[in-house]
């Protein structure tokens, strides 16, 4: 059974981030960093079937493995070419 840990970008009420496992709350943390750390530790303890979904500032949920690295199946985003204007 795959367990999915969800870490939101924004706090719930302005002061706590709630980590959910498959939609059920497993803890509330005073910072996003602590929520991420707890989710990685829980996913690592669960083993191979655990996945992290982390919400980005753009509102997109991105998958990570329990080792906090992007899964190989995720396509790389194309490089953007930026230029400076004087």
C-alpha cells in the first residue's frame, strides 16, 4: 500500500503546517521546514511505498521519494532562456 505524505506551501491558520498521510492529519508543525523534516522521517520509516507530495509556491503539488529526491519518472522542466535588458 502506498502512503502519500502531503506538505502544503501555506500554513493552515497562519501559524501551523499540517502534514497529512493519505488525507489524514498526522501532525502540526510551527514551520514548513519542520513539517518537511517530519514527513521525510515518517516516509523513511514507512519504507519503499511512501511518497511525499510538496506544494510549491505556484500551487502545484510535486512528488518526491522518501529520500526527498524527485522520482526518476518525473519529466524535467525545459530550460528557460533569460536575457537581461539594459
